[in-house]
């Protein structure tokens, strides 16, 4: 199950890219994407630290 935190980091990167793209036109959606990216990144780190 080592691929799960890698997938979560990929999702976080995808969300950051979307937030960067949408920042000038839709700031609220961009902020929501950043929040999702932070949650995905935190989940990836938590998953990585919890695996033996």
C-alpha cells in the first residue's frame, strides 16, 4: 500500500495546479482547491508516517 501516499501527493499537486490556473478568474474556487490540496498533502504525510 505504498502507492497511496504517492497518489495523495499527486492529487495535491493537481489541485495546486488547478488553483493556480483559476486564481485570476474564480478566487473562491481556487481557495477551495488549495484547501483540498492541503488536506491531501496532510493525508499523504500522515499515511506515510503511519506505515511501518
